[in-house]
């Protein structure tokens, strides 16, 4: 991910309009405590208080809530208008109304957005293995390639010259299995969207997922966000 892919927004009015669209879409956000990133939680935006410049969120489970309230800084991350967006706040305040728990998130002085449309895609970290195995459409044979990047809607897979499946653009495969690290292992279908040269004698195909259950799509999305956080941390 290059620096030029990230846009920093500082205009208060622009930030206000962006967060208002997040609320109007009733989207979810990820809350990631800086001191305990493994205790992150996904919650829904349930309110937007323009006068006090606060977003109102549902509360996560008690364990995540404890870490969020104790954190010195929290990363707030969401997909807004198809762009991965995030900002940092110094603290989150909890409040109760009629016995229900809510969180108040103040508007930030600045926020950052990736300038890539649709689902956010990221290269897999070098220490995370990823494979895609599938049945070739034209013959009863199973082959596999190395997953090099991933999003909730597709991936890129590298093949050596000898293992090139010779896909045509638009080819559909209805029996495949993707495994990435320890967190993703799911069956899916995919459509071939593009082909490009890889490193050395390899070739890379861009694939679009089809017939992917919402639970699996969300699991992949969570993994992508985790990889993105690791990459920002490692620089």
C-alpha cells in the first residue's frame, strides 16, 4: 500500500459529512484499542449528534468494552462510500439509556481514507500462507495456486508457468476452497476477471468470488482489516 493511496482529511465540515453518511447507512465500525489490538470489536452506528459532534455506537461484549475503555487510544475503522476509512481518538465514553449501553465517539480532528474503490484488498503478509485449490473447469483435475492478495470480494492467485490453468477471461469455477492463515478455510465459487505476469516465470489471475455466504465474507473482511493493521504497524 503506497502513501499516495491514503488521503488525509482535516476539514471539519468534510469529516462531519463523511461520518453523517456512515450513520445514515447504519454501517458498522471496528473499534481497535491500541494497547490490546486482539480485543477489537465490531459495532453498529446508531446515532450521530451533530451539536456535540459525537457518533453513538452500540456497546461490544463486556471483555472488548473493558479494553476499549482502558485504552489510551482507539482506532475507529469503517468502510464509507466504498473506501476504507479510519481515525484515532484518545478515549471512548460509555453511557446508559433505559438500561441499554452505548458508546460516544467524538469527531476526530483528522481522518484517513484509502483512495481505492470497492472492497479493500491487501497483499498477504509474508508469514501468512494462502492457497486456493479448485477443480479445473475443462477436466476432472484438482490444482492450486498461491494467494497473493485478498479482499472480501476476491483475490489474486499466483501460479508457476507449469501450473498455469490457462483460464480465459470470464471463466467460472464452481468448486474451490480457499485457505489463508489459521482463520480462513471456506468453499466458494469464483469468476476469472484478469491475468497478468507475475514474478519470474509465474502468472497471476484476478478472481472474483461468487456464492460466498455472508459469514465467510465477513470473516475474510475481518482478516483483511487485521492484515492491513499489521502492515501499518510494521510500516
